C-alpha cells in the first residue's frame, strides 16, 4: 500500500504534524516492507528527497511566519501532478483549508480513498481571540458558520481521524460523521527517563541543584497561551524570588513579550532557546527539568506533554483541554481557570510534591500506552479498513 500524506502544517523547525508524519515514515521503513510513503509539503524551493521507500515532495510556497517557518501551499496544480504521477492507494490530509479541499477533489479524480486528520481544533483557536471584537452575537454567528464549514469539509472524507475521544465527541455534535479517534505517540527510544544526564544538563544551563527548573516547549503564540505562562512566572518571582528558573524552547509571534519578560527583574531567571533540532537534546532538557509547564487550553492532544512524561518529568497546566486524557496521574491540583494566578498557584503546589516519584510512574505509563509502534499498528488497521470499504464510482 502506498500512502500519501498531504499537509501545509509543516515547518522545518518543529511541530506536532511534522513529528507525526516523520514517525510514520520511520514506521513504514522499519516495520512494513510492503508499504511505501509519499509526503507533500510546502517548502522554500521545489524539490524531492528520496529514500528506499519514501519520497518527500517540497513545493515552493510563500512564508506566512518567519519565526516558525510555516508556509502557505498555494500551488494546487503541483499537488495534482504529484498525485497523478505517484498514484497512491490512500491520501491522508492534515489540512482544513485549500489543501484539504484539493485532497478531496484529487481522491475523486483518481478514485482512491481520502481520510482527514483533524490535528488542530482551529475554530476554537481563532474565535477565542476574536470574541472581544465580534461581541457575543457576532461570535455566535461566526462559530455557527465555522461549524458548518467543518461539517461540509470533513464529511467528504471517508474517515476523519481525531487525536482524542473528547474531541471526537465535539465534532460528532457538530454533525461530522465517520469519526475515528487515534492516539498519537512518543518515541520511547529517545524520550525516556535514562540516561542519567540531568545534572550535567542543569550545570550547562547554570541551574543550581536547589532551584526548581520549569520548562516550556512549543510555539510562542496566542493559541499556545504563552502570555499566561509569562505572567505566571512574574508572579512566582514576586512570591519566591529566585526559587524558580524558566527554560523556554521555541519561537513565535509572542517572542517580543518573552524579551520583555527577560528585561524585567525576573529576567535573569528566564532562559530561551529558539529552536532545538535534535530530539536527543530535547529529551535531555525534559529530563533536566523539575516540572514541565503547559499553559495551552486548546490542545487536541499535547505531544510535548507526553514526551515530558515519558522522560520522567511531570506536567502541570490548566484543566479542561483535550490534553487532559494523556496525563498519567491525578490533575486535581492543576489550575482550574485560565489565569496567571491560578497557573502560578498550581506550579507552586506541584513544586512541593515528590516529583521524582510522580515522574517515574508517568514514564512507565506513557511508555506502555503511547509507543509509536502500537499507534501505527492501530492506524494501519484503519487504512486497510478504509481501502476495503471504498467504492470506486
């Protein structure tokens, strides 16, 4: 079976969708000699990279974000030509915009099934930010139109994959049919509690043993709620000066707010690494941290939270997102509201716990339930089912 992944949510720097498709490529290469893979993404130039059983097509596309390096894949004709040439057996679209519609149209033209993966709950992400401008009535109208758009697009796929049962319920209420929840995973060969490199990493960062090292990994953006993270750290510093250090790994539109945080009195305790390319290095930072702080309230899954737990570092955040399902321990003392005060209180509470014990238990659970091998075995069963049930017209 030849599978084609098609998305414009792809950055050379990082991102959950990129992690997912490259883990799929690795799974095909290592475990399924009968399968091939094609990936079509936007890029700085048009080129193709070939390995034994995979090809990555990069289509020249304009930048939409200089910090995250995301691009808008506008050359739909190029997508069509690649699909006609490759002749895949199944297309998976990870895009809710023009690329998603192109995948549906191409599937019909080529008479092959197309599945959609609803990675990002984009209506919630965008409308939360515009509510104060639209007002209650305007927001209600915009949400109604957005739900209709989601129904119209995703009901055209043979199957809509979603990363959580809770999100599946939301889309079902919106009228999307044929939804299949699919867990995402973690590379336990990289993200695990060993080796014992935490102290060396902390020394390289200049973090003393008695300090609590907080870690955030992800985009610096409104949808990731990093503004609340910055404010909560200021509060922590006022309450307990110099007790906490904060390491931020990532870049994005709110980098200027981060720089302002670094310029204030607490700034000497804030470290910033805009990009970490190496998974092994990222795992070292997870293991070095005492606590991973995840402020987002719009996550559909939360890969970085899963990676942190797999490395033995507990996570604290704000209750009520779709990410709750993958937290491997009780969240009773997580923040109950989306505010800097509530998050700071939750961090303070968790910092007083025996984090090593919580972390060990979380690593064991994450490793047993969320390995990529078991995730893709389940996903490929769905692929085979979709192909078997597909009716060519």
